[in-house]
C-alpha cells in the first residue's frame, strides 16, 4: 500500500507539473504573439500633418478587420484626445489600464463570458514640435482556443499517465507479491513446524533468507538435541541412583549399625559421583548454539593452560599455544570453556612433557571450516580401534588413570551442536591430536 501511494503521488505530481509547464509555455507564446501584434501596429502607424501618430483603418493582419477573429486592438493617447480601435473591436470596449511605464508590457488574463488574454503597452511619441505624446496600445485575443489546447493536453496527460500508473501499480503489485512470497512461505513453514507437520525449514529459499532459515533450523536442531539430552540425563540419573538406593534400603532394614554407617558412607559418595557426572553431561545441553555470538579463543585458552599447568606442575608440561589473538570461536564462551577444558585436561593428563594448541588451515575440509583447532600431545595416544568408542558417554580407552569417561563425549556433543565435528588422530610425536572443525566463514576481529 505504501509503495502504491508513493507511486500514485509521484505520477500525480508529475502530471500537475507537466500541465503547469504546458500552460505557462502556451501563455508565454500568447504574450509573445500579442507583443508581435503591437509591433505590427507600430509599423503600420503614420504621422499626421502635426507629426502625431495615427493608425490606418486597413491593417496588415486581416484578423483585425474580422469581428469574429477574436483578435482585438485599441489605442488611446494624447491625454484622451485620440482613440482608435480595430474593426474587429467594433461594439466592444477593452480595459485601458493607467500607470503603465513606457516600454514595459503588461500581460494578463481577463475572465468574462468571452475570456481574453490582454497585453497593454505604453510608449512615447514625439511630434513635429518636439513634444512627447503618450499612447497606450491594448491588444487582446480570445482565450478559448488556448484553453482548448490546454484542456486537450491535460486530457492526454491524464489518459497516458493514468494508464501508465495503472499498469505500473499492477506490475509493482505483482513484483512485490512475487518478491515477498518467500517470506510468506517461511511463515507458512513455521506454522507447519508449530503444528508438528514438519521438523525443520526445508524450502528452497532465496539467498537473502538463508541466513535466517539456517539460524532457525540450527535453533530447532539444538532445541531437539537439548531436549533429548535432558531426557537422557534424567533417565540415566534415575537408573544410576536405583542401585545405591537399593543398597541403602537393604542396609537400613538390617540391624547392623556399623554396616549401615559403612553403606551410607560408601553409597553417598557413589551417588555424589553419579550426580556430578550427570550434571557435567547435561551442562552443554542448557546453552543455546543456534544464534550464539562468537567468542575470542586465545584468552580462554590462556586461562585453561595456566590452570592446568598448576594442576600438573609435577609433570612440568611444556605447552605451546599458536592461536592468534584475533581468532574467534563461533559459539558462546561457556560452551568453549567446557569443550576445550575437557580436551586440554586429557592432553595434560596423558602427555609426557609436551602439549601444542594450533590452528590447522590445511586440514581436510578446511575450505569450509571457520576454524580448525588442533590439540596435540606426546603421550601414548589413542589407538584407532577405540577412537570412536571413547567419544561415547561413559566409555574410556584407559582404565589406569582416574576418570568417568565423559570428557571427550561432552566436547564432541558441544561441537556437534554448532554443526562441527571432533576428530581424533595421531600427533607428530606419536601421541593424540584432537581436531575441532567448525563450519562457516573464517572469523577474525
């Protein structure tokens, strides 16, 4: 509606401007034509025996002799002593304005039953005695023909511009309807998602809307993943607590107080471990990944490395961080801290004396990766046969060192929530290398 109103107003104002311009041009031409008639009268004027100006009855323009021609002329002068009018002005009296400066024509429109365009022109004539005599020329022409031409032009403008406006409005409406069709399609698809008919936006949307639709799909995917993880975490927690509760119930039903105290101490510690495990497993599910802001990578890496060097100070780990200060992680800081914390903790735990954090731009798939972060160590590494298994919850590749087997699984789930992938490989020193690939465009600030 706004575009239609603007277009209609623009064309309407254009029509008014054209109409005014044509009318002004026609009136200017009329003024020039009447001024030419004044010059023609002056050219036909003669002088009498005293040198005074006299106009003949027969004039060069035959229209002055025809009463029906619409061209009239009237001259007065010599302080009212001289009056002349053309034969075409017989029976008519043209207005003779006073106070017109000599040599300055005055043009005006005279409305009446027979409207006229009237030009008044004053001049001074010198007689034989050297006296200056004032004369006033008034030439008029019927305004009807000019007004008819202006009306015909106005009608033509209304027809052509009106038709053009109608066509443009129809074309504009069709173009806008076609251009806004993808938005209506997105709205319809969202309603289908709300009613459960679809699980995601799957239409062929234009490039301008893909960032929006991809973000919505990412939020839907993350919401579904979070819901599943919450459901799994609650189910795992309930299942894991059944055995300790059963042990406590059995001990409570017995009469051995010492055995009850031992069971309570042992099972409470076990339940605390189970709760901590489930809380840690669900930590990533509560944070959104769909439209998260990017986070500076280097400050978080420095914090984690500094903390882990204190925890494992007896191992004297040499950790080198080759990530530039301008690198951004396409996600939230909490997810980044959780993910990298688990990966770096494993690296420090199993490394002999070296850990390296770097960006791998030449890694497989690097052309579509916003970031490929590599964490390598010189420890015993992770055998290829168990690499897939250690990414599952509760699975561990090494049973000698303490742990719950959830660190790499949580990191992998966080990366998957952002549409990336976590891979396990072998470092140049024979240890493990963990690669995090995040999709999108390269991020820097």
